[in-house]
C-alpha cells in the first residue's frame, strides 16, 4: 500500500447499510496498481442525514463518492449537475467533486453491459428475459435497448410492477417490453432478484414466476446472468450450467461500474486488462 500523506485524495462510498461493500478493496487496489495517491473508504449514511453527508463532500474536499442503496435516487436533489444519462436512467451511483461543484453520473448499467461484452455475450439482436422488476432493472433495461436488444421480456412476482415498468419504457424509449411469455425462447436470461443469495440460497428466481414452470427453456445456446456475486455460483447459475448454458455472475458488473467510476473520479485512463486483474488479484476468481 502506498503511503498516505497530506497530498492523499479521498474517495469513498455511501449507503445504508454499507458493511457488505467490496468497493474499498477494489478501488484501493486500482490506486496502488496505477500509483495514484487516492484512498477509498466506506461510510454508513442514514437517509435522514443524506443532505449533510453530501455537503460534507464539498466541505472536506472529497474528490468523489459512489452511491449505493438506498440513496441512488434521493441523492440527485443535492447535486449541482446530473448527466443526461443519469437523468434518463433515473438514478446516480457516482458523484464527482469538481472545485466544490458536484456532478452526478450512473455507471451501473454501462458496467453491466460491459461485463457481458467482456465475456462474449452479445446484446445486439438478442431476445432477453429479465426476472424481477426492482430498482436496478430500469437502468439496465434502457442500456440493453440502447445496445440493440431485439426483444425484452420482464417477468416479476408482482405482475403489476412489470407492467408499470413496461409502460414507462414504452413512453420514454418507444420500445415495447413484453410482460407475458408466449414462447420461452431467449438468448440471454438475467436474474435481478435476491433469490439465491443468503438466506435464500435454496431458491430459484423462477420459483415465484407463474409463467415459468421449469428451466427447460435454458440450453446450450443460452447465456444466463445472475446479478448476485456472493455466492459465486447461485443455485440458478448451477442449474443453468448443468443444462449447458454459458453462465455469468454479478461480479463483472461490480468491477466494470467501478472502473468507469474510478476514471471519472481521477481522470485516469485505466489499462484494458484492469478488470481481469481485479477479478484475479482482489476477488481470487
């Protein structure tokens, strides 16, 4: 680790809770690897104190922060500038301090799409199934559309949420999202729910979806992606792998959204192999 001194610049992440985050390990590894004098910390910020926390960024001269749940939407009201992309996606996960003015960006969705691209999973012209309709889905869905997805189906335990999301996307992107499965034929299947993560390790995300009776629609031509990265292989990914599918967990999304954010924080162009190095040297994958 480089020596922390009076020239060391501060980065960090805010959330509530925050103890589970891997971001400090990743960002501090990057700084050491490229010899940047930055240190990255994690701060637990109660939602009632979010405004004060954002003001502290200005007061303390913190160069930038990542923002995680539950602050990604509310944080936007405290910023001086929000990028057009973040406005379209509806949330901010990266805040950069430029001379006391705070700029908000969203790197989550681009990080997700980059993680697919790095693994040879082609979005363009693909038929995609998304399981779940939570807050993370809309930004990712918009980026999948922007990257040329041919068709997207969203299914959710509470169908009204999937329908509401589809209506919003039709209005904002003029893209018709399916909420019914007429023919279970998909190139990419994405789980965005918490099924498979502690304490739901024995659950499949499809268990609560009425339209899906089994996993027979997953085969050798399917790429199956789970946004969960702990455990490394969920039950869903394991079942998909047994059926011959290409599988990918959520670690790549975490890594590549972090790389994009780090470049925004520091104006540093990172080496092309940085994602691979982080995966091996930080996460042992």
